[in-house]
C-alpha cells in the first residue's frame, strides 16, 4: 500500500515537471508583444486544465450578482460545472452567478505597475461580489516583471494606501497569491491573525505554488495528499502589513 | 442591530441548537494556503477551514463552530456502509464527516455560513414575507 502511494506521488511530480517545462518554453516565446497576452492566458489555462478532475471547467469570464451587476473580466475562472449553471457560455467567455465559489486567476505576460493595479482591481471586483469573500480564491500570475522585489512591494503599498485614502481598502479583497515566474517570486496573503502580504523566493518553479492554490481551492479531498509542498527561501523578500 | 457571533465547540453548537429548537445548520468549508516552518524550511501547505453555524432568531445570536487544519490531514478513510465486508474504503473530507454527524443528530444541513450580514438580511426579508 505504502509503495503504491509513493509511486503515484512520483507520477504526480513528473506531471508537475512537465507543466514547468511547458511554461519555461512559453516564456521564451512570450517576447512577441502583440500575441503574448493571449498566449500567456492560453498556456496557463491549459496547464491548469490538465490537472483538473472532469467536474471542473475553466474559461475567461465574469461573475454577475443578483442585481445583474457584472464583475470585471477575469482571465481564468475555474468552476464546478456539475454544481453550477453558468448564465452564459460560449467558446471564449463564461458568465457565472455569485455563489458558485470559483477559483480566479489573472494572467499577465509582463507585470508592470498599471497591469498590477488592473489585476488587483479585477480580483477585488470579483471577491467583493460574494457575501463571504473567501468564497472566491483569486490569484495573479505573471510570467515576467519586477526584477527587484522592492519595486513590487512599493507598488503594492501604493495601491493599498490609495484604497485606504478612498476608504475602499478591504484586506479580504486582496489576491490570495501573486506569482512572478521569471523571478521565482511568490507573494502570499495571510488572513490571520491580521492581514499581511509576505513575498518569498521559491526554491521550485512558482507554477507549483499556483497549482497548490488552485487544487486546494477546489477542495477535492482525493487530491489533498498529492498537492505539492513548494519550499521557499527562509528569509522573506518583503512584508506588507 | 448587529447580530453577535458566539464561538462554540461542536458539542455546544449541537446543544445550543437543540435547546433553542433550531432545525437548520449551515455548513461550509474555505481553503487557503499557508507558508509554514517545517524542519527549518518554509513550506507552502494547503489548509482547509470547516465552518458550521446556526442562527438563533429568537435570541438574535449566531453560534459558530470552526476547525482549521492541513488539507492532507482533513480527510479520513471511511469504511463502506453497504452490505458485506470491504477491505477498501473511501476518502471523506472533514466537511462530509461533520455533515454526517449533524444529520445523525437530526439537523437539516445546508451549504453556507450565517454571518451577521446574512442573518440580518434574512430577518428583514422574513419580516416582509411572514407578516
């Protein structure tokens, strides 16, 4: 029994490795500006899809509340297609009602200040529609950007203080995770005991952190033991409280 | 008026619900990841929080029980309930186990969580419907 468990873990790890190689290859191609946004989204969606049990589906799309107010468009929305009925679905776009507990990912080929702010707004717009914002697990995944961690820290602080000045800051509306692939940087949000964003350098490719977050976010008990446990450098790159 | 939330144990939730003649309990689970220090290394661990709440409309209080743990540990291998012997079993998430316990205790269990906001909204809409 123990042997078969180990065997499956090896298989799972090999699938993780192939996802990393796929993303590394995409990173090489992604310098071509006009197509890189779409390519980044497609590649990441395919990688997430490959790990999803058939119950779940992913599309780009919106969440709409009871007043028919739509959220901003999210690059990837993963939802339970057996339990939730989309209000609209075509090849490119899906519209989900609130309460479907999706996992959302904003994808950026290159993360700059404006892209970061846009992504943070999009995440906040979908989280703010739910009665309990934890119902939506939301992440930002960037292929490139912010060579210096301090730059990301400065922009995050600027965004937060801007929201605080407008009395619009709600820590529950911040992304659960921000990944920057090229820098191997992962920013994780702590909810308890108090709001905190902590940035780490990942010792393994950051897509493992993303997949851990997505698969854990879907709450599939059978997958729990297979989730990778990405390791980070012990010294945090920065903290924002 | 803000409806207070009282944190209780699962036993207290069952007893408080029973003594207030509450029949319905809302049950949900939330997921998160947390960097944890394990053997001197920082490791990203999947976590699950299971929450059960009951709203006592008469006394205007929400009873809330929650349990948080590593996802990997929040599952149990349960024996089948069908006839005959089985050497196997299936993985049951902690939420499913709590669901079974509450149902066995005679409660109706629905997906969700009572919060001060949702309870207040429910009281207001009920007032409109049941005059």
